[in-house]
C-alpha cells in the first residue's frame, strides 16, 4: 500500500477484520490463505486495487 492510513481503514472494516492476520509492515498485512480471494473481492468492492504477494 502506498498510504499507511489506508491499511488502518482496511483493518477497521468489519468484513475484512475476520480475515486479517499480523501486520507485517506499515503497508503490508497478512491474510488467512483460505480467505485471499474473499479479501481481494471485498477490497475491489471498496474501490481498491489489491496486490497479492505470496
């Protein structure tokens, strides 16, 4: 993420919160492996363009 404040916004989202894991940096957060597709879809619905790193 280019904007660290955006990650804070995502962490507060009630739908996404259940799928999020440890924050890896100010711009990166872990996601439960089985939930990656759901998280990507939710972020797209919110107008974000997520990038998935494995």
